[in-house]
């Protein structure tokens, strides 16, 4: 700064708020305030809105930090994630319902036994004295005994064995097919939930890794700004630079300190989200061992990925089994017009007052079929047909939706890969410009304003590179999810 500039600023020192305006304008122009740099933050997620954002906490807090790799985080998520737990429980419930449907085909055998003391009022049962008198000819001497009582007492012990089985029933057969398809559908829903867990956990893990890079960049910039301020402080005290140069250095340092605080806070919050999804206590300290990966994918055509998705996507197979289920339900209602054949048998023994055992036996086949229930039968069939057609329409739409997802994911991967290349080139150029400007300042050719501008440009370029790498990896995860191979090949797609 020349002597005329120094005199000019000295003449302006009496103006109220002059330096405040200068500092604010300088900070806004350089982009050194925290709000000037975009940062993709994770939303404030709640397991009440989405169960995949919650988990079952099973591990107590340990004294030291828990070393956590991406594989460890994914495995913990597959073990503890709340959304996956709900999907697994739904499959277990449908497995139980399938067993209930299976029981209709199996024999039902029941064994009962009892013993007791009984008192019977013969008069209440219809054997009044008048009725008994009509049977006097059956008694010895032609008259009933004088001590004949109408209150009878006896000890009764009996055992019963019952057997029943449905030999043929159209509705039962179709219901079994529907229950089996429903269980298979729940299985694929669970597998789809596993893919959702892998995507959620890997995305948050990569976000936390990107946060760590942001923190490291912010720390480096704080250290650099501290060196600049110390240099300007010494030069100002020596009388070689104006006070404005020192103020600029202080603004730069405090702005970088603000950015460091924001980055550290965001990293802490994203780590809490990660711990919530994988079953760790929010207070557990963790250290992420994997760094942000980078690798280019082999070229894939939409047709290749789409064919893989039709074969591997669990949600597609889930809907296919739902179509089978509703087809079976429709067949159940149509088969209600068919007859039902069943077999029932019974065997029992009884002993009265210890006077010996007497056996009872029955074996009976039963054939039943509806004569007239036309309105109900047609109504049930029409409802089931409408449900079946609805699922078939959803299945056709899902095929087109898979094609759309695959194409969009491939476009995102290609675009984000190009953004990474541009961001890397931008970082190199910004660093070269910073080195040149540093040499000019050290040589006394420039003041520190261009240097601060170059530092802010490097910071912005490095932050953009971190964000580009994160978006590129997330887009590759989305492509693997669209292809239905995320759980098995997420490391391949990430290049780890």
C-alpha cells in the first residue's frame, strides 16, 4: 500500500462504522463467511416417519472410540436396523399364517378324558313318578321297589378320541397357494428392506467421511489464516503495512474458525445419524476407518442394467408374488362352487360306577356343496378379480419405473464422474494460483487481499471436490440399488 492510500484511510478513521463496512464487504466478496459455501446436510431424520432411520440399540457404550469400517457399519445395520426388523417380523407373521393354512390339509386329532361324580334329577329329565309307573311291568313283582329314588348318583370316567380331515376342498387348496405366495412376497419385501438398509447406512457413512474431509480442510485453512495474521501483525508493528491489512487477516482467520465450527458440528450430527441406523448408542464415540473411495465403473448400457434389475430387484419379485397371491385369492372365490369332502371319526369309552367299560365308535364321510349363494359368490369373485388386475397394472408400471430408474442412475453416475474430474482440475488450478500469489506477496509486489482471495478459492475448490466425490459415490450406490445388487456388490460399485 502506498503513502497516498495510507493517508486516505487515515483520513477516514473518524467515520463511524467505516471499518465494519469494509470488513463485511471484503468477507462477502471473498466468500469466507460460513454461509457463502454450500454444504449438503443430512435432513433431521426421525424413525417415526421412516423406520429405516432407527434401530434397536444392543451394544453398551465402550470406554474408548469404536473403530468402524463401512463393512462393519453395514453389518450392524443389517442386524439392528428398525425397518429391517419390521420387515423380518412381517415375514414371520406370514409364515405363521401359511402354517395355519397348511393345517387345513392335515388331520386333526383330539384326545379328551375326564372323570367325575354326577347327580341326576330323573324327574327333571322327564322320569316323573307317573311316567315310572307306566313301566311297572318291567320291575320284579310288577311294581317298582319301595326305595326307588328319583335322584340318581354315579361315578363316570370316559375317554374320547376324535379324528377329522378335509380330503378335498377347492377354497382350501387355493387359500394354501395364496398363503404360500404371500410368504414369498414377504421374503422379497425383507430382501428389499436389506437393500434399503445398505443404501441408508452407506450413504450416511460416506457423508460422515466427507464431513471429516471438510473438517480437515477447515483446520488447514485456520492454520494458514493464523500464519497470515501473525505475519501481518509483525509487519504492522514494524510499520511496513497498514492497519487495514491486519484487519483483513483477522477477518480471514475468524471466518475460517467459523467454518471449522460449522464443519465439526455437522460431522457430529451426521455421526449421530449413522449410530442411530446401526444400533449404537448416540453417546458412543466412533472413528471411521474407511476413506472416501474413488473408482470409475465399467461402461454399462441401460439394457444390460435393466435386464439385471428384472432378474435381481426384490421389489419386482415381491410384486410378482403379490400377483400370484391375488390370482390364488380369485381362484379361492371361484372354487367356492366346488364340493367339499371331509372325513370324521370318533371313538370313546366310558365307565359308570366301576361296572365295566363300554366303547363307542363312529366313522363318517361328509360331502357338502353350495346350492344357491350366487350373489355372494359372484361378488367375492369380482372383488378378487379387481385386486388381481390392480396388481398386474402395478407390475406393468414397475417395469417402466425400473427402466426409468436405471437410465436416471446411469446419467447421474456419468455426470458426477465428470464433476469429480472438473473439481480435481479446479483444485489444482486454485493451488497453483495460490502459490503464485504467495510468491508475489512475499516479494512485496501485492498486498494480502489477492492472497486472501486465492485462499478462499482453494477452500471452495477443495470443498467442491469433497462434495463431488460424495455425490459420485452416492450415485453409484443408487445405480447398484436400481440394478438390485446393492447388498452383494456395494463394495464393487464403490471401488473398495
